């Protein structure tokens, strides 16, 4: 199975400041169809996961434009341009290129300093 | 509005069985592959199983293979997960997930606790 490794696992941030989460896969996530199936999810405290980004850099409907995804091959990044209080939670990357199974990163906990 | 509502969780003894249901609404259920993903208390997300649109193809995580069965009733817009021979390590919140480029909608989850 493809192993997804996130860093950092804990990210204290100041309101209004940027934040960045890294996700590395154990092998290239470029599919035979040319797509890269790397998604990002947000899980706020006590809530279900919500997808933010699909196929590396495509924002889901209703996701604020302060969230952006980038990367290629094995290295991917989720950036929050200016952190707001509602962004507190755990963020997961997930690969869907080599499935089954979908595999997720360990999660990065974002909290306000 | 897309809605996925899970039910059927609860407390069960080791070796017991449960059937989870996921009622789907707000979209054409038969058009989508569906998945189950679980999350043990305080832990991360783990994929459990998938089923294709007409139910003819299924896959499972190694940890549940031979014990869990995924199915769907497209006439009732409902996804199921039959869980047999439950173990303490199956304790988790189970989420029903729609597959559109990988997990675009998730239900609120149903908690399964396996304990004597």
C-alpha cells in the first residue's frame, strides 16, 4: 500500500498568518490516465471530514480561496494564506491513485497560538 | 442537497454482528461508487470497503476481509455494511462516503463499540 506521510503533525498558528502542511507519498501518485489523485480533507472538532481539495489543486465548492493545494509526483502541500479561527481542526491528505485501499496521512492538527 | 445518513451503530460484544446502513438523498445514488471509512477514537482515517454503482464489484481492507460485507439497494438509495465476527479493534466511527474524485461527501458517522 502507498504510505502517506504528513508534516508537521501539530501546527500552532497565529490568526491571520499563513500555514503550510506537507504530504509525501511513498511512490509517485501520477496515474496511468495522467491525473494525480491527491486530496485534502479538513476535520473540525466533533465533525465529519470535509473535502477541501481534489486532484492536487482543485478547490471544492464553498471552500474559501485562502486554501490552496499544490505539488506533483510524491510531494504535496496544503496552504492556508491567512488562518482564521474556523480553520482549527485536523487536516488529512489522501491518495486515490493506487486503490484499493485509499490511504490517508496521519493528520496534522492545526491550532491557534 | 447531498445527504448521507448512517445508522445501525451501537455496543456489541466481541464476536457479535452489526449491520450499518447509510441512507442517501439529494443525488442520483445509482451513479456513484460508495465507500466506508472508519476512525477509531482519537485516531486517523482508515478506508474499509468500496462498492461500484450496480453492486457487482466490491473491495475490502485486509483487516476486515472475510468478516465484513458491503452491499447496496439502489431502489432504496441505501448503502450497507454487514459486520460479523467483530473485534475490539473494530471500535470506531464508521463513515459512509460518496466517491467523486475521491470522497466528496461524507455522512455524520455512526459509532460502533465492540466491548464485553
